[in-house]
C-alpha cells in the first residue's frame, strides 16, 4: 500500500497543535473553575418567604427585592463571591463561600427588610407598614420625567409630616442604607407623595419595587441549611482529586495495554474530552462540587465506551479478513447507531436528574449532560477521524497494532463472519436463563423481606432533621463520642465513627436544629475540649416540608427516567425489547436498594443521583446487546427455538468483551472514588460500584433473556395459529418486524 503523506501530516499536525493548545490553556482553565461549598467550605441556606402580615401576597418583585436586600447585607460584610437567587414563587437560596461566623450571618439574613423614612434630624417619620402594599408606582410627570408615586394608608400622617418638614430634606432608607433623599416641596393632603429627581425609567421602577417590598416585608424561614468548615472542604478536594487522578490514569493505561494503537488515540481523545469539559463547565458558569468531580471521573470511564464499541467492531471486521481501511469503515459505520442509542438513553437519565434535582445533584447532572455531548464529539467523531488518518496512511497496517493476532484472522462469507467473531469466547448464556431468573428471584425475595422487616435507613434529605459530620484532628472511639455528646445535652439518633484514623464523627438527629441555637458549635467544642485538637464541621439541616419535597422529586425522577427510556427503546426497537430493558433497570435499582437496606446504609440525595446514573449506564449496556440481536436477526430467519436462542447467545458473546471492558473502565473510576475519594461521597461511590456490577449482570442475564422468553412465546403462538407450516417461502413475522423497523435508519 502506498504511503499517503497528507494523512500522516494531518494526523501529526492535529495532535501537536491540540497538545500545545491544551498545555498552554489548562492552567488558566483550572484556575477559573468555581468550587462548590463542599470543596472550599462555607454556608448555604434555603429560605421560604412568608408575608409578615396575615393576608399578604408575595409578588415576584417583592421576592426579587428581598433577595437584593440580602445581597446588600452580605456585601457589607465583605464576603467574597456570594451567590443569592430566587427559586420558584417563594424561595431564596443563599450560598456564601469561605464564611467562618455563620451564626452571625444567619441572624443577619433572617431579619426582615426594614424600610424607613428619616427626617433631617435623624428622627423616624415613617415605617414600611405606613405605605399601601403594592401601590407604589413608577410614573412620569407632564414633561415626561420619570418619578415614583407613593400612597400612604393614613393621609393625615403624611399631611402632618409634610407641613412640619416643608422645604426640608428627608431620607428613604432600607436597612439603614440610603435609597433616595428628596426635599418636601409641598403639603400633601391626599395621602400621596411624588418623588422626582434625576431618575431613569429603570431606576424609578427599581425604587418603586423596593418601596413596595418594604411596605410588605417578608419573613424568611429556614427550610434547609448546610455548613462546611474550610479545612473539611479542602481535605475533601484533595482526596477527591487524588482519586480522580488515579481512576483516570488507570483507565488510560488499560486502553493503551488492551487496544494498543487505537488505545493510544483513545487516550488522546479522552484528554481532549476532559479539557473541553472543563472549558464548557466554565462557560456555563457551573459550580464544581464533590458529586461533580465524581461525575467527571465517571464520565471519563463512560466516555471510553464509545471507543471500545468502535474498536471491538473494527477487530471483528479484521478477523473476517477485511483490509484495514475496509475494517475501519465497516466498524465505524456499524458501531455508530449503537453508540448514539446508548448515549441518548444515558442523556435521558441525566436530563431527568437535572430537571428534578437541586443543589449539588443538579451540578452532577450538568456534568453528566456535558460529558455525554462532548463524548460524542471527541470519542466518536474525532477519535474515528484520527483513526482513519492513520489507517489509510499506508503506515502501521499490521493487525497487531490493532490488537488482532494474525492467527485470529479468517476469510469467511457474510453469514460465517458473524460466527467467527464469537467462536473464540462462546458461553451458553441462553441455556442458563432459568438459573439467572432463579438467582434474581432469590435476591428479590431477600430484598422484599429486608424492606418489610427493617426498611431503609433514610438520611436527613428524606427523613428531615439535622446531620453533623465532624472531622477531628485526634482519633476517637464510639463510646467516647457517645458519652461526650450525651454529657453536652444531646441525644442523636445515630452516632458513627469513620475516617482513615477513626477521626470523623457522624451524627444524625431526627429533629432540626433551630437556626439560632449554635448546637453544632457546642457539640464540636465539647469534643475538642475532651480529646484536644481542632474540629471542622459539616452541618446539614432539612425541614420536614423540604424532605417530603425531596422524596417526591426523587421518586418522580426515577419513574420519569424509566418511562422515558421505555418509550425510547420501544420506538427504536420494539415493545419486547422495551419490556426487557425496564425489567433490567428495575432489577438493578432494587438490588442496590436491597444491599443498602440489609446493611442499613444511609439513603440520601447523592444515592438517588447514583441510581439515575446506574439507570443510564445499565440501559447503555443493554442497548448495545439489543442492537446486535436486531442486526443478527436480519442475517437469517429463525425457524425454531434453537435458532433464536443461538442468535441471542451469539449476540451476547459478540458484545461480551465490550461489556466487560467498559465495565472495567467505569469500575476503575468508581472504585478510585470509593477507596481514595472523600468520605462525604463514599456511599455514593459504593452505590455506583454496586450498580455497575448489577448493570452488567442484568444486561446479559436478564434483559436479553427476558426478550428471548417473550419472543419464544410469540413464536409458539404463531406456530399454533399457522395454517400452512410447510410453506418453505413463509417468512416469520419476527423477521419482517426487524427489517421494516430498520428501514428509516438506512
């Protein structure tokens, strides 16, 4: 084969230029990543606003102005990078990084905004409740100049003040800060005053909104709060980054060793993928949290899947005796639809998580969505383009570079080609399906019994209450911790000791700590006073209303994700595939919940994020097998039970190495977070790891076997209803189904 220097130059130039750009920009990209509170410490609180006066109505303007008032109070304290925004119709979320005296800030933020009118001598003339709620308007005078028209409840009070302060200056203040300082130019007898000045229309509207907000001050009730010590956040960041580095390096080494030259290209595109993901993260101004880093690492493992599907298909084509350029073309073409189907199903789970999640879970979902989109760009289009440049350059044509030994290469026809790809690793999965059903049935019985007897250990996210995680500089035993906490006057429902040196105390209280109690600090001080050293605290308080809302949204997210995937698989394949896929998904989720129930591990919001990720990963694996079954069905009409079982078994074996390799890559990432990551996301990582194992099992042993059982029943009915079974030209309805269903894809 002649050497194509243009392709070699295109490959080399692309790699060198991209490496240079990544090396030059990555320091700044990393600097611009915004860290969440769980990584740098700080305070977060969710307020629910209520009118101070009975019968009051919260308007969008009053809620927005209350949030602006909170921001001004926070800025006055010199807090860096405060984040304050409204949620829904009556909530305000405040996120303050680097706060040390959170008790003082909670007291400051909890006070209603105070609107006052002050006379020239500093005396109080009017309060916010003297104004008619919602009646302050931005207006224009006869000459078109913007102004503000204010209406008072008591016209006599306004008449008396304007008479006494005629031609003198008054001040409108909110929380002691000047809003405007007009002169009283006339005696006002109708209960209305017009404020004029050098206003723009926008400034007049904002002033009117502020006065309306001050006329109906809102009471802010804490519904959820989280406090994380700075040292605890820094430690979590260090541990999780270490885990991320270990997991990513192991994945890259695995690809290099197992796939050789394509593995080298995959490693390069994975690095490109990670760099682009960070850039996109910064562009959308997302906040990197502990679950976000976990999603990033898991994304690396899952992004490998697109490469593995393509490379395994190329290896299959090479084994049939095709030339390298032909194998690259055929492998890329046949793998594309499978990759897109599997990524769409994973995207559905991530979108459900984003739509119904909150806080760090929403950040996790953002990372997953970006990961999926960028994975398609880098690990499908870009990776395949690079591989084509090398494969068609005339260099590196030996099949060993592509992890295929010459002894594995055979020359067969189209039908035999499917057989040879599975012949060297054939296992009889379909023959063992009854054992698989029995094993899963036993697991289900154990799970139901555990759920009935001891139920599940809900965390404060779903049960309501307060949880404390206290990182100590000294080790402590459980009896010590229980005794100290009891002597301090507290009775937690759960006390556990964790950490590598038994230096982390986790407490859960069924009741919520009052905002001004300072109970977390009291407990931390009691522990350090007895054992010495220092303590860094993480406090999470969830109101019962929010806990019920979290539980409702969590259940809805899982149900919606399963339903959306059911519809998609039903449309892309057919209803028996969809049924098998949903049974497998429910199986995966139920097995993980069973294990958490048996060992009474805590179920919280990150656990739900893990479940949704498992759903996306599991259906990804299932779709790959389903797609191969559908492809093999077009190669020959299954005339009896044995032929159909053979097709399913062959399809599983053809995709088995892909399933195992993808599982290992994602497992490397998940296990790294589990063993070396932060204690805060250890249970999340455990749920993910368990879900990965059950996902591979269910895809191979449940989903495909369930489709086979349903299809065999259909064929049995057709045989019983057939009028002329001896017609040699009769094609089964099953075969026609898949030929017709695939027409649009062609």
